[in-house]
């Protein structure tokens, strides 16, 4: 299982914090198609106070000019555009939240145990805001998940405090882009492209 550590940032230090201070989690595995492999990464941290987590921050970046971005509404098929994704679980191989986002800031977010059995996140909580930014040579999306909302989705017993861990994978795809592509952080060993495989999520330790 692939693993990495992310920092815990005290709320009082957030004003002086920058994503530039974080090591990127590289989306550098392209297990199925290798015709197009743009440089992509995730940067992740938890914020809170006295070691108690309050928010999970995720920023995904892709070095790609003119990303395809057709969809604009929540729960549109953003994976058909140029898409960056974060899938999160608190039990390895267990139920997970998929956060799929395009360069317009449109998102498809759901929860469930597998691809077929998903519940729209707006049936469980208010969908989190996605911030998107397009620059000349790259684009990125940022999403902030409140621990209070994560507990409503995953259960009150989950822990995202300093020293705890959870499971995730980070993806880049484009099902209907000029060159179809599928990249991931934690390798997936399936014959066909399939991101909905929580058994291949990596381990994230909160430092």
C-alpha cells in the first residue's frame, strides 16, 4: 500500500501558511493508457486547534493548457472533461467519498461502498464549495471538507486529528478529452480503467 504524511496546521498559524510549503503527492501512475501523462499532484493538510482536526484541505493541480471544461453544474459528468479527483475513506477498502472536479469548479461528489451503490452528497450534506483557477500553463481546484460534515457522511466515530490516518487516492482523467487518459497516485491493478476501487487507496498519516 502506498503511503504518505500530511501536516496538521494549527488554526492560529494558517495566516502564515502557504500551499507552497507542502510536498506534492504526485499523480504519476498511468496504469492503462500512456499516450498522455500530464504532470499532476495533490497537496493536502488538516487544520484545527490543539491537535483536533476541523477541516481537511485538498488542492489538486495539473500542468495542462486549455483544459476541456464543458460542464458547469453540480453532479454533471465532469469526468468526461479534464478532471481532477480525490477519493477518501476512513476504513481501508470501505465506503468512500468521491470528489470529481473540472476547471469550471463543477463537481460530482457522492458516497457509498462501490461504483454502483452511490448516494449524492447533497442528499447527506450541503455540497462543499470547489474553487477553480486556470492559468496559462496549469489549472487547479481546491476543496475544503469540514470534519463535522465528514462525520455526518462516514459516522461520528471517524477521527481526523493529529496522529490519526485515513485512506485516499488522487486521480487525473478525461473520458471524452482529445486524448483519453487515467492517472493515479496509489497504483491500481485492474485490467480496465476503474477509479472506484477503495482496496487500492493509499494510507495518509496526519503528522
